[in-house]
């Protein structure tokens, strides 16, 4: 009798917990993890592209924490950390030379859109799209830099 009651309680617990786990997995963004730039599949206009770049995204309470490292076109080290709030509100970006605020929003489990603005005017739009199988991420960025020069980037990353 005790094992029957125990089995019923265990089944009830699983029925209650399983939807919560499924909901949490559904809410997790596919971008979470480590990504390595695939330079040969990417396009940087104007160039040149970086020699290497690795990005790691970690889920936080309000969005994502991005850390990155790599080497620029001349081989100089590139490192940094960035918080990405996914509420669509503009946040100050004091260290960015081409924009002063950025607003980010999650469009779905696989897509994030970022708008970078200078003096209240959008100067660049970034879109991150993770493939449905979770193995590739494409980051597109279009806009103008602080000098007024247009740029168009399609950076392809492999999960790694």
C-alpha cells in the first residue's frame, strides 16, 4: 500500500514540475552559450574583419551578459563585457564611440533586435538570429559610424 501511495505522489509531483521545466526551457534564449566567429562565412563592409572573435552569452534576470575576446584585423587583442537588457528600453553606452544608447528586445526564442542611437536618432540596427537547430548564429548590423560612413556586417558564428 505504501509503495502505491508513494508512486501516486511521485507521479503527481512529476505532473506539476514537468510543465514548469518545459516553460523555463521555452523561455531560455537560444543564444545562451559560446559562439566562435566563422570569418570565411562572414562579410564586413567596409572591412577588414577581425581575425578571431569568441562571444559567450549568459542568461541574467533582465537579459544577457556578453563577454567576448579575440583579435582584430591587425592581431591586437579585443576583450570586453556587456550587459544586454531585453526590455526594449534605451540604456546609456558611455564607452561606445558611434552611439550613446542601445535598446534591445527579444523578438522570440531565436531572435534579438538591438537599436543603437546617437542623440536620440537610431544610427545602427543589429539582429541576432540563432538557427532552429542551435548550431549557428547570424548577427547582421547595418548603420553609420560616428564619421558618417555606412557599414553592413553579416557575421556568422558557430556554437563552440
